[in-house]
């Protein structure tokens, strides 16, 4: 494991995590789970000398700690396990745009595309706005499409936020349906339903996932750098 990637061993792909920020996702959840301790050796020895009525209560306390740990926000590994992986086709989706036809798989076919799963209520999503706008401005003339799928339900609110940031990237509103649309029906544990945003997918002309990124770089100079590099390689084909 290095600072920027961890290995998704089940899929053989790398998921970018280091120096990224994402709303609703906890990059350290799996680390906290592995490093959590239920008490020191001294405390365990004390428990052994307790009356039986106290010893019986100990497993319940342990169970409470386990449930609290499980109740933390989903880690990026949780999200990576249920999102479309590199080499897979994007699931079918169609969301209404404020102007023109809905944004869907069909509307993006035939050319490289960037899909940003996004939300107006997510600070990390808002930090990605200018980088998404730059991608749209730089690659639209080269045939690539860059679109934002907002998890919001009010298109006017989305437009106001994007306009205030001078972002002209096409968008559609998903009305809270992004998680259901892109997790392939494999819902996470019921008490871990937060959906980390933003999530960036780069698609090839055939609709397969070429690259995916969970979160946005905290350093502005690094934001979506790898996405730009992937688009450059696809546009050169």
C-alpha cells in the first residue's frame, strides 16, 4: 500500500484514496476497525476477578462497541466493492436534464466521457467544480463529454450553485437515486447507507469504465490530474 492507492484484491484494480476527500465516506474506517482494542491486559485481568454478574455484562459491552464501529461511515473500500469497476460496463441510467434530452448511457455512447456523481450539499463535490469545468472546456472540442449527475432533486438549486461557480458543465438531477443506480443492487449494511461523493468515472467510447476515482484531491494543483491524463490518452486514439 502506498500513499495514493490501495489494492482492490477481489477485482484486481486500484482505487485512488490518498490525499482525497469525500463526503459520506470514511477512508480510515477499515483502519480503525483493525486497530480497535477492547481493553488493556490489565483491564482484562481485572474483569477476570469481577463477580459473575459483572463478567456476564462484559460481552454485551463488547457487542455495543462492535455495533458502534459498524455504524461508522462506509469506507472507500465499501464503496469500491459495489461500484462499477474498471473494465466493466456502466449500469443503465437515465436522469432528466434541465434543458434537452435526459443524460443516459445512450447519450454518452460513441466518445470518451466523464461522469461526475456529485451533490450541492457536499463540500468535496463543490471543490471539484472548477476542475470539472476545466475538463469540459478543454475536452469538449476534442469530442469527449463531461457531465455532472447531481444527487439533488431541485434543478434550479443545482444550476444556481454551478452558475455561482461559473461552471457550464452539462448536468442532470438524480433526486437521490445515484446510490441505487450505481451500486448494482448490492446495498451496503442498512446502517451504513451514506454514499461518498464525488465519484468520477471515465468511460471509453464503448461505455466501459476506464478509470474511476472516489473523492477529490485536497491539493488544488492535483485535482483530477489522473482523469485528465486518461482523457488525453483516449482522445489520442
